């Protein structure tokens, strides 16, 4: 059994004017997904997703064709450990972080999808089995809206069965963020979990440690479920100091890569929880290693999930099979590139999402009609962003 083809599939959905959404990194005008499809013996295919590829679809396509496809052709798809090491070692001189680990992630996920289809078993059976059949799920929304809109949004999520919801902050003026979160907590009451995402690795105005600490102290009475990425990903010492000086759980990791990137975050207890994503961190194979490292340090795992249906299902299989992966993110922005690819839609009950069981591989399907309808648009303005230096 040998790999006979590796190809990239570029998809996009251009938001209508009333559908675009904002966050600390700018306004998102178009949603892109880069999928990798691997064929074995010319008749079995597997899908993977290359995470956060909005800005570089064409570059990723060329990278796979010129660099990664030659590494994979003729290989046995069951040799996942060998292939992961081969890809990582042969690319480490030009990309140990950033886009290269995301490419490795997509390929690794596609290999597990293939193996599941060959064996007629779901991916979770291949990576540890069903540790859990359902898991807590929160609504990931709150994109730069007024408090009135956020309150209405929160009540809608509660009615749908989510245990909590995520709201984005990270404006130029932290005082505005503090006031917004305080008012939100007061108006929705104490029971609903509020997860706050500062997204400071994206904003034009990264918070210093002193700013982050001041925000935390002001928000501690709000009983937040967590505060996400209040500092730049490289400020490990800042995360350590902040975690030691606030009762708010500090989380990070969606912008970290491979076990080597997570080593300090975990071993130095820089955060309360880590947030790797199987489409970014290094695939299912690497996320299992990161999770084991975190578990050895008594640290929980809350995956970042914000892509297409392929990434959604890959993360679901991972959570189902991993003891310390305890909660699932559900993107509330308009995302047809997720819903179109799912063989079955998830079911939400009383704050939990049910595992989609017993489908071979990941449980995703890419139809020709979907590829045609969401054909990639080579659009320069995926996001509208403006950089203003701070002096």
C-alpha cells in the first residue's frame, strides 16, 4: 500500500457586507480553507486541514507540491511516525514554527483519515479509543459588538445549550474592555461561563505585563472561566508572572507549534491550560504527544478550533480520546466551510456536544459540487488591517 498522490484544495467563502466580523486583529472579509487530499493506491483518499491558512493559500499549495509531496510519494500511509519525523526533519531548516508545522498538521490528519477508511474504523479508535462520548462545549463568538448585542448573543447561546461563551477584547483602550466585560457579567448573571479572548498576538497594540495584570485585577470580580492570550506568545516570563498574580485562569497555545514550542509553557506552568489545535500544532500525532506532556504536569488541554469541517472533526476525535482534553470550542461565525464537509451534524444537549460516532476515518466528505461552489478567490483583502505604531 503506497501513497500515489498528494494535492491541495483551496476553498473560500466571501462574506457579504452584513456577515463580515471584527476582532482585535481586524475585520475578516473572507474565509479561506486549505485542505490536503492524499490518495493511496489510486482509490482511497484522506482529507486533512492546514490551519490558519487565510493569508497564504497559494504559497502553501506550492510548498506542498515542491517540498512535501516528494517526501510522501510511494510511502506507506500507516507509517505515521516515520512520515512525521521525515517531514519535520527535512523542513526544520526553513520552518520549525509558523506555516510549516501547519502543513505537517494537514498531512498527518489526512493520513489518519486514510487509515480509518482502510480499517473501517473512526480515527478515535486509532489514537486511544473513546475516553469520553460527550464533552463540554462553549460558543465562540462575541466579535466586537455592543454590550446590548453581546447580552442578546449570550442568552441565545444559553438557550441553545452551551455552558458558556467567548467574547473578544483587545481594543486600544483596555478600560473599554474592562467596562464591557463587567457590564456583561452584571447583565447575564453569575451562572453562565464567560471566556475572554484578548488575542494579543494579533493586535497592533500588544499588552505589556503591567497592562495585562491591571486588566486581570479589574476583572477578577467577574469570575471569568479564563483569559486567553493576554500577552504575546513569546513572552513566557510574562505569562509565568501573570499566572502567579491573578486568580483568573490564564490560557494560551493556539499560536505555538510542536512539543518543542509547548515545552516551556507546560514545564514552567506558564499557563493554567494549553490550547493546541491539531490543524496547527503538528497534527493528531504531535497533539497526542503535547497532551501527554501536559498530563504529566497535571495541566488540562482546551483545543483551539476555528476552521473547516475537517479540522472540527479532527479535533473532536482528538478530544474524545484524550483524558485531559476536556472542552470543545464551537465557532459561531458564519462558516459554511465547516458545515458543508460534515457527514453528520453535531448534537448539543445541556452544555455538552455528543461525539459523532462510528463513521470511518474522520467522518468528513468533500464533494465536487462543494469544491466548485466554494472555489478559492484570490483575494488580497482577506482581512482589513491597519498598523499604527505606538510610541
